[in-house]
C-alpha cells in the first residue's frame, strides 16, 4: 500500500520506485541522495546509515529523520518551541490551576501531545458518555488549563501544523509507517498541495480490524494523490512458525532468551541476525541490560542512564535538600560520596557517625552539633578516667570531633537561601553551592539550569519558595539521559516493534506478552472511548511488525507472575492457529528455540546458558568484536575514492584521527558519513568556533597596516607586519570587535531558543563583560604585562595556509596541508644582529590539549605546525626559530563561566617538542605520526575500541569492521 503526491517529475518516478521496495537495502540502492527520508523511530535510522555505508560509500547521505525531528527542524514559528520537559513543568502547574491534587490515569505529557497530534481537543472529552466520564472531564479541565498557560507563550510539538512548515526543495520519502497521525497527514497533504514531492510507504496491520494505513491512503487519494499498484497480499501473513512459551518471572524469561541466543551463536547463527523486541516496560530493558552485561553478550542498543542518577548531579541536589529537609541523613550520604573532603575537612565520616550515634537527621544542623558535642564531651570524660580502653576511647573521640568539625564546616557553606527566590537566584545559589563543595557542574546540568530559567521567564513564574523552585529544576534534570554504553552493531538487535518494519532477522524473540502486547495497568480511556480503540489498533500494528520481521521463527513468551501477581496471557496467543504456531515435536533446524515450549528443557537450556554465558563472558566478547563491512563489498567507484582520499596531503587532525581509530577515519574521510544536525537551542561547537575564528581574523587583519609580502621576507617586513593592540584603547577595540561580530553573526542560525541569551554572553550585558571584551583583554595583557626583560610577541599573519613537503619524525617526508590560526613573532637583538623568534597560536572555543598529552604522544598538531612553519619561513628566505606554541581559548558561551585564557603548550624553556629538539619529537610524537600515516597510506581501517572515545563517537552506528589490509 503505497502512495505519492501527484507531480510529474523525475523525482516522483524515483520515489515511486523506492516505496515499492521490500527491504532497506533495496530502498537505499535507488533513493536519490538529495531527499529527506522520514523513518518511524530514531533507532530505525541506524539501519539506513549502515546500509548506505555498505552500498553507496563516498556519496553524500540524505537527511534521515523521524517525523517529529523533521517537523522541529523545518518549523518556522514566531513562538519558541518548548521541550517535553518544559511542557511537563507547565502540565504540573496546570494541575494546580484546575484544583487537582493528583493526575488522572493516562494523563502524561507524552499522551497529551499524541492526542493533539490526532487533532483532539479538551472540548472533545466533555460530552463522552461513559461510566468513567468524570475521569475524562478531569483530564479535559487540566488539559484546558495547560493550553491556557501555553497560549501565546510557546509551542509544544503537538502544536506544529502545516502552516509553519515551509516547502522543502528536496523530495520527501516516508518509510514504513502505519497510517499517519492526523496532524502529520494534514502537514504532508499541505506540503504536497504547495508543490512538494512526497512518497509514503504504508505498512498494513494484518491483525487490525481498522487499518489506519488504508484509511489515510483513501483520504490522500481523494485529494489528488496517486496510489501505486503493488500486490502485497502474499506478504501479509508470515509462513514461518511462531512458538509460544512461558517463564516463571520476567527475569527467568530474559535469562532463558540469553541462554538461547548463546547456544544459537555457538551453532553458527550470527548475533546480528537475532533480534529481541522489548515491551515498553522499563523492567525488561533494565533486566536485559543487566543480564546481558553479566553474560558478556553484546547488544545493539544504547544503554542510557538518567542524568539525575549521576553522582555529582545527585550530590548537588542533595546539598540543596540538606537545607530544605533539615540535614536528612540520606542526603548527607549522597553528598559525602562525591565530596569526601571539603576545604580540608573530611565529611565522608558523617554517614557512619550518623549510624553509630543514631542520628537520623531531619531536625537541622543544630541537632547534629548537639549530639556530636555531647558525644565528644562524654568521651573526654571517659578518656580522663584511668581505663584500659583509653586508646580506643581516644580514637573514637577523635572521629567524633572530626565529624563535629565537618558539620560545622558544612553549616557555614550550606547557608539557608532566601524565603522567596526567582529562578535566576536559584541558579546562582546552586552554582555557589557547587563552587563551595568543589563540584564541577556538567555541561548537561548547566543546560537544565538554563532550560529551567527560560521556563520561568517564558511563563512568568513568580518568585517562589526555594523548595518549590528546586523541584521544578529537578524535573528538567530527570528528563535528561546520558549514554553509558553505546550500541554494538555486531550484537543482538534490541528493538521496538516499530523498528522491525521492512527489516528481517533469522530469529526474533518477543518477551512480555501479557495484558495485550504491552504490559499496562488498564486501557487508556481517551484512546478507547474517544479515539476509537486506538490502543488496540496500535497493538495490532506492533504484533504484525513482529510477525513479519523474522525469516525463520518467532518465539513469543510471557512470565507467569510479575511481582508475585499472576500475569494474564496476551489476547494474541489465542489468535495463533496451529499451522503458524508449529508443532514443537517436529524437526526444526533451530532446535534451541523449538525446545522452549518444554519447561524442563527451558531449565536445562538456562543451566547451559548460565555455565556458558556467566562464567566465560569475557572470552565470548572478544570473539564477537570484529564484524561488519568487508573490502569485497566496496564497489569500484568506492575503491577509487578510497585511493584518492588516502593519497591526498595530510593534516595533523587527519593523522591523529587515523592513529586513534582507523575506522573512524574511514567513516568520516572516505564514506563522508553525514549526520544531519537539527536547529539546536544553541550554536554548535563548530559554529561557535567558526564565528570566533572569523571575528579574530578580521579584527587583526583590519589593524594590520603592512601585511607580509608574497615573495621573500626580511626582518623589516616582520616588524612592519606586527599588530600592536596597544595602539587602540580597549573601548575602541571592543567596539570594532562587536561590529565585526554582528556582521559575522548573520551567517549563522538565529531562530532558536537561546539566541538572545547566547549573544548576551558574547557581548557586554548588565555591567558584565562579555566574551569578546574578556578575550581582547587577554590579548591586550599578553603584550602589555610582559616581563620587563622579555620582548613580547606580536601577531603578524592570520589563517596561514601551508601545503608543502615536510620532514616529519624519523626523517620521513610527507606532503602536508595545514591552516594555522595565527603566527606571532618578536625580534631579539643578540650580539649586534637581530633574530626572529616565532610563536604558533591556535584558537579553541572551550578546551585545549596540554603539554602532557603531547609528551604522551596523543596529539601531533603543534609539533607538526612548528616544523612546517619553520620550513615555511625558510621558503621565503628568512631563517627563524619557532620557539613557542600557545592555545588561546575563547570560552564556552552560555554553558560555562570559564573565560578566555592562554595556555602555553610548547616552549623552548621547558624543552617540549620543538623543531630544535628532534630527539624529543621522535620519542614522544613519532609513534603517533607513524601510526597515523601508515594507517592512511596503507589503507588499514581497523577498529580501535576505547571506552571513553566510543561513548562519544557518532560513528558507532557503523562500526565494527575487520582490519581491511590493502584494498
């Protein structure tokens, strides 16, 4: 069931062919790269990325987005967009406006936004006749209060309609969707009517009595869309067997699946041909992650952890709660876990002291002080008496005295905040607490503070008691998650039912078939009574996706009890006829799955799985690390591109990248794997860096009266090219810098949430110097405040491009291509002659490599810069000594209070990695340079797993691969 907007164009013809394909690989083979692909889920996107890397390497990948992200990226509205966390905070306030203490069942922000996507309104819930109609009326009142608070202030993702989406010049391909929400249907229809080329690939729900795909297709056809003939009836019902089995508990269910996967893998079934479709219950996700890690079983799933669970984040929250909750012992324990030593005082002993002296907390710091003072006094009395336990008493008294000092110290640091506080005051207070306790706030925590402040400003939240404001901020923290273990594409796929559409695995496990397909307490009233049993329709769609996703067999299971309560079997078990369920006694090549129908065999299999999985997990891990793309899968055009890229001039960044992970170099430089960026709430790191580089370049160039000539240079040319910032006043420099900033700022996005706040961080605001002024002051002071016996460096060249043969480590000559941000110079008078000394300056937006990283051979940038720069001057007939390399850091805009700074990374005084110190260069950086060059020139792109690097590398969607060798 496929349909396309009725436009006579070559793009429409190609999209019409794409939507008729039955696999992702077939779609990727023919899809035009200049298009937007909309997929059901974010996980589904990975399959597109890997398929593209395999079939069309070297070509620019299309934008691959979920419908939600497409709308967010494309929307142009006069109102700002609210995150789900902000919408949740507004819903909590709406609960108070409606005089409700408790939220009705089913009223979550996710459900509310989904109802809005179905074009439902609060008024539609009022007239429903139902025994539980009062619940619907409560939902309607709270919903109406929510809309009243959002009206004219902000939009949530349920508000976005066709009117705010501009027509994109790229065609749109919607893959593997079950119908569409009413809002999405209207948006695509409006885009098509305004000239967009759109093709939709619908997936039928074979078990559904109400096929939403068919209904949507009929409506679109009536509006002029063109249906595509495609006979899919033979694919509606799978012919493979479906096995049903039970386990005592969800944990036993998960362990049995792991054991079955282990035995399947031992018999030759590739792990990436096995999938586990998890129910929405977080219980199964947590169980699977825990048991799989213990078993050493790699999973193709991002393992997330809540930001609120991070120890330092929890410690900040606990410190604030210490004031509110009057020194509760659990908060003290969380605080002491992260901050054992504060200003020389050991607070890690407070939890044990609380246990020993029966201090429960909750009564304030004075209660702790009184109890500890009485204990110290009593121990002093006992110590003064003649007793054989004097040493033990003295030791206990010292521990109690140390605990007393820790309480007194914390009492001074954790002062009681004002009774009523604005959001900005709360943020400032939290920052002060972090500074006092020595806790470095994560960037994602700073983002939650910024989001909380924006929420309060946007919705005109009046000053409130500190505990209320703290609870509001914590909502934003709880909405954030971090990846702790990235997905392993060579492992078992862990998916939702929506991820299975148009995809196939040899064996599919589907646990948790209780109370319908998904564990739930009850049916949602709005879905069932207002939207026409929509929950059941979605369940039908999910089951259809699961059944069609297996090539050989589906094993559906359910636990007999959940939390000691009997679990009801899914209604879908009754719909499986004998032919599809299969005879468990018949011959089946996947015997390990077939025997799951036998309880005794389950126990035997689980026992085998435990012996194999939980006692030898590490070795099992190693056997499965290298999988994926092979050189024979590259087409001739891809091989030609590989050879071309690897023969190009090198740069330090490419050398370091290849040395750190050959496959990441392959993915970024050769595949050119593209990851579409949304219009974020802030400038990206690259955008900030490009902006500030341009400002610095233009500023210094405008102040330079005599640039270096193009041919040979003399010392007089160097003197004439020097830029002395002291020739202008600081205010004049700032004014000039601000003018350049405003001109360059026009090149970057401006329709995002924190635009105004971010610009204020660059500019002076409310008597607070901005980043531009502080950076200029840094550059000014580097010249003005130099030591009396030292000649300062002055900037002489900017954005210097060098492409030359450079002699690197071990006398090896390589063609390099560099772009140095800035070159500074000074002229030293020595023995009647002048000597030119040069400094390399590299701009950074936030962090900078330090000398230790270079001495350990992890960064080659500055050493190569210095070697190439000395040769560059020699090419212009001037002998110089490159004596220093320095990083000048601008600062991180809104997210950090850290200001600009200069870091001397390489100096001759410290004998670190200079051109004149070849032994140091060879011993420290040579291995890194040699490894990177050999990786590129010899075309070896193996994976180099690193826990820290792989957690942040976006290329993990593509790896792992074998070591390729020569192509």
